[in-house]
C-alpha cells in the first residue's frame, strides 16, 4: 500500500502483560524478544524531502523534546532513500536520569513510501538489519552512530527468563516485549491494531505504560 503523504500510524504495542514464569511458554512457541526501554513510544516519519515528524503513541507532538539535528543527520545517512520512512522507536530522554536525546528503534512501518501492511515482524526486521545492524553491540542493542544516540534493538530467541531477571536497572530496562515473528502488521488506525502478536513482561516497580 502506497504511503505518499504523512498519515499518523499508531505504533504497534502490546496490551497483554504476562508474568515472568510464562516467558518460557512463548520462547517454546518460537517467539522472539526485545528489551523494553523506559522511554516514550514514538513514530518517526522521514519524508522524501528529508523533513521529520515525531509523534507519540497518543497521536501528539512531543511537548518537551524534539529530534536533535544530529539524530536527523544520522538518520538521513542511514535512510538515504527517496521515499517515505516511518520508524517506531522509544525516545529516551525525559524518563531516565542518565540517558538523553537517544532513540531506540525497534520496528518499521513504512519503507520507500510503501506502508508495510501484512508484512511479518521478521520481514520488517530484515530491512532494519540491513540499515541499522552494526558490529558495535551492547547487551540490549546495536549502536548505529558515533555519538551513541541511535540504538537498534537486538532480537533474542532464547533465555527469556534469564534476560528478564538479569536486568540490573529497571529505570532503564523495564522488561521484555515478546513478539510473534510471523505476526503480520495490520492497519495502524487504532492503538490496539497490532496488539495480538505481542505481549509485555515488566518489572513491577515501574508504572509507565508501553
């Protein structure tokens, strides 16, 4: 489906929360996990003219944060394509004391002016892998730029319980999001459109919503 002008797309997010003792159930089903960062779930749209629009999951512009010129410049290098791109990322700035002006990219909705409707999570991760995956690895993500401001979420297919319980600072890593790799992207016209193929497992000391 063509995406030729900006249209707000609700970022895929889980509705259902699971307990840590059920993580192995999803692992055995062949689902994958990404770390859940303590940030603001956001779509970042890049136009063919390299103009940027960043909006939160409530369909609002950010009030206390804007994409920095540095991040814009680096994203243009990573996505020099001539069409629209819409990324899904956690903005890490206002909810953590130590991490500012950083984006944690974990999904993709539009690429080369094509809304990736009916694509699987795996399909979209392959595109992001080609653009963002680097040999600079941290425990939860790849670092995509020299100033350590653009992160790409790593995927994990095993040891979900260990990953969860090994989290040292829940103010940065709230838990895990578990996703069906074959879950297909549905029309992002409401917040719950893509809740069916993902669940969340969070440390209970946090009160933020995904």
